C-alpha cells in the first residue's frame, strides 16, 4: 500500500509545472484563443487585426480580424 502513496507523489510532481513554466496554462490560453477565432502572434498583430487576449505570459498575443 505504501507503494501507491509513492507513485501518487511522483505523479503529482510530474504534473505540477515548474515555477515560471506554465505550459498547462499557456496551452489553455492558446486553446481558448483559437476557440474565439484568433491566432497566436509572436510579436504584434497585423494591421487588420485586433488583440483580444494573450497566449502566454511572455508577450504572445491572441489576434483576430477586426469586426466591421
């Protein structure tokens, strides 16, 4: 039975991201950006696009074509 506790502890360690590396949160942000009809731009949105949210903490922006 103690082996179950040890395996559970290792599972938690592998699923919890390291501080500053929010790959799970960034993945969800990218997913919701695409659901909202946007794309993740590395630097800036194009001229015909507007920023609707962020895709990551480091500056990637979620951009979508401007509505008329």
